[in-house]
C-alpha cells in the first residue's frame, strides 16, 4: 500500500480506519460487542494501518476512550486524527458547536481521553452557521500555537471555506463525504490535489445503484473476484494520490476485507468506466 505524508511530516498508509462504528447504534453509547470492537482496533494496528480517524462526538467519548484503552501506549507512527465541533443530544443527533470556547474545551477532553500531550491531526468537524467561520478556525490556530495540536484539518467544507481557513492556519486535510454515489465534493478534492493536502472521503463504501447485479461495479468486482465495496475503495485510491479513505467497521472480518481492497489494481479502463458510471 502506498503512503501519503500529512502536513509534511506524518507519513501514513493511504488506507486508514474510521473509528465511528466501534460505538453503539446511532453512534451512541458503547458498542454492542465490546470484545469484537477491541479486536477490531488491535487488528487495525496489526494490519499496518497507521491512520485512525475518530471524534469526541462518536459515542460520545466512547470511540476515543476505547482507542486509548485498547492501543495506548500507541505504536510509533500511529496517527490519530480526532475532531471537535459537534455535540450529541441523543442517538443520531449531531448539533453543531463551533464556538471557540467549545472547541478549546473539546480539545482538552480529547487530549485527556486519548492520553496524548498533543493531537497529531485535530479536525474542525463542521462549520457552525451560528458562529463566524473565521472565529472557529481561529480557535484551531490557537490550539496549534499552544502546542496542543500538531496539525489542523477541516471537515464538511466548501472550496470557499477551505480557502478562508487556509488564510488563517495551515490546513493539512479536508474530510468530506465522497463516494461513488455522492461526488458533490469533486471541486474540493480537486483543490486538495492542487494544494497537495490530504482528502479524507467519509462514507467511502457507499456504492448505491452502481453495485446492482449486472451493473458496472458488479461486473468489475466479479472480474477481480472481489466485493463491490472493495472495488469502491480501490477506485477511491486510484482516483487521486491525495485520497485517504477511512472505511469504518465493527467487525474484524469486514476490516480485513477492506484492507485487502487496497491491493486490488484496477486498469485505467476500469477506473474510467467506474468513474463515468458514478457520475450518472
Ligand atoms: N467528518 C464527518 O462528518 C464524518 C461523517 C461520517 C463518518 N466519518 C468518518 O468516516 C468513517 C467512515 O464513514 P462511515 O462509517 O459512515 O462509512 P463507511 O466506512 O463507508 O461504511 C461503514 C458501514 O459499512 C459497513 N461495512 C464496513 N465494511 C464492510 C464490508 N467489508 N462489507 C460489508 N459492510 C461493511 C459497516 O458495518 P459493519 O460494522 O457491520 O462492518 C458500516 O455500517 C467513520 O468511521 C468516521 O471516522 C466522518
């Protein structure tokens, strides 16, 4: 698996792990099978994955705490990218809070739970329409200046929000929803490519109608003796050298299947065929 260097000094394999699913239903509370969730996290490291994405809001607190309980002291080179800026008021509810005071408090909580002195990549989870974007990003810059955060990432942003954030602080990653059935962030991905910064597509396994029996993804998957979701991941990795997919799962079996996808080599024709089918 090839690598990408985040922020000029954090070299990671391009397929990471999203730790949102090691929590309860609705991303609320503890996982239904805590032993399997721990096995998943241990297997992530054994398989050589060195980028784990999480957030204070996953559980809330459950994902970060489980990562620390299972993996601390962390192996050298493991990059934990966490996020702040969302609140939890119940299962599947995610109100935003981008106030500087909230982001600073959230960062302290993540440092404590993850048992870190500095967070390698701290991501602003989402713009909050009630708070000027510049104020939220300014708080991220202050956290970096204070040494609590090594690098700043942003999430769920437009190209305009990316540019405005970059005028305040160096941005090393953008994390947006992007997959074969939703490529609305294509312009953001292209800007990340121009800038050489990481693009972390969330919900990477979604394939929608493309995976239907006899459809383009299904045909290419059969040719590679693979599942459509594996081809979706292989396509994302082929789509751009700045692409850092973070598929999430609560099962070791699915984790291993997702990692195997990184070894699938699609031909140029296959990449093009999947790409044009996904754009309708
Ligand atoms: N920035 C944001 O706003 C934002 C939003 C959402 C997510 N994220 C991040 O992105 C990561 C990935 O997003 P996501 O979890 O929504 O989407 P995803 O990784 O595309 O899909 C996860 C879902 O697919 C299932 N799955 C995983 N591997 C599978 C396999 N090999 N075969 C069949 N099913 C499989 C999982 O169920 P099982 O548990 O049964 O495997 C789970 O329901 C999250 O973990 C989180 O870190 C960020």
